[in-house]
C-alpha cells in the first residue's frame, strides 16, 4: 500500500515550531504582524482569509484584515500597500488572489516591499529563489518541499515532473526541486505526448487545475505523487467517475452538494509509493507556511536569527 503523506499532520508540526519561534521573538519584544488585503465579497476567499486570521491568533501572531470594496481602484490599493510597507509592526503583507479584473494585479504585487512579501511573489524574491539565495518563498511549493523533507523523501538525483507552469505554483515548484538537485521537467497544456513524460517521473507534481486529469496509466509505478489541485465536483456523473460508491464521499456530497478532488484521479494513487490526498494534503500546508514566512520576515527584518 502506498504511504499517505498527511498534510494535516505536517502542518501541525510546522505550526508548533512557528509558535515556539513566536515565543522566542516575544522575549526580544517582537510580535510578528500580518496584514491581509481581501477585495470584495468572494465567499471562498473570505473563508480562506478567516482561516488565516484564526491561525495567526492561535500562534500569537498579530493580524489585520483590510476589506476594500470590489470597486476599489488600483491606485487606492497601491496607497494601502504603501502605508503597510511603512508600518513597522507589520512584517508580512498578503494580497488575497484573485483580484477583480479591473485591478492591475502584477503592479500591486510588485508594490509590496520584498522583505514583507510573505507570498514570495515579488520579482526580488523570485530572483532570490532562482539563484538559490535565502528569501521568502511561495507558500504552497515551499510546503511541498517541507512535506518531502519531513517524510524522508530525498529528491536529489531523481527525475521530477511538474504539471503546470503558473507563477504561483508550477514555476517556483520547479525551481525549488532544481535547487534540491532534482532533474526537473515542466509540462503544460501545450506539451506534446504528456504521458511519455509523466510515466518517467519518479516525483510527479500535479498543479494544473483540472479535476482527476492524471490517470493511473500516466503514473510510473512507485512514483511519489504530489497533488496540488483542489477542484470542486458538483455533478453526479463526475462524482461517480471519481469516487464510485465511496460511502464517506457520498455522505459529504449529499450533505454539501459537492466534494473536492485533486488534479490526480483517486484511482491513480494506487500506482504510487507515496501520495498527498485531497483534501488533507498540500492544501493543509499552505497556511502553515504562510505563518512560517511571517515569522521569518519578522526575524529577517530585525536581523534576528
């Protein structure tokens, strides 16, 4: 049976370590601070941001949530970011994505001070990642690397295939794997004969946002499969396709009208030696890594260990 890489357990380990670091900072008179900007009323984003704020409170991190209306302009948001950049008690600034179509997202992300960029999206932090320098790294890919490290999965010398080339997950994931001495292939929607690549992958990271896309025949036997996708299934036929008569999933589907599935078909996990489930896998690590980045930013800004 393949090993289940439980993200909830690893996230708990990371948060316990973060809480200890927060206590150490408090001994130096420092309370890490995180500001989250949430534009408009997007239900999924609101739930996610509330979870971040709640986790901050649990770990002793100061947090603020700024909620401008959906009609806010790019210039107004830039002014908000500029003010947060100047506030010493704010160590991390997170802009919840996606933003409304009229907002210039790249311009806004670039306006965040690199030392407060806890999402790791600023070009300076992207450059540091590319050159292997210490810095703030994107939370989801960094969480994947923490999962692999803590579960004793060494990627050095292994062939890793990343499905997806987004700036948020795919590209930084590939770079982190390269920095860990893996041999990396990045595949995407224009890749010809995709299966020929995935079948050779000793580590397969799926981050393409297509439910159940990776099937069992695409997975090399014994591969480590990292499923970054979180897709909501509301169609009965799709539910049966992915989960058959799974009673636990059926109960959830009946209660909520939907269930989540990753980018990897549930049956494809059988071919792996280890895999991250959905839910309870990579998604659980993202907030934990955000907390870790906030504490790291607080320490780096003040020249503390």
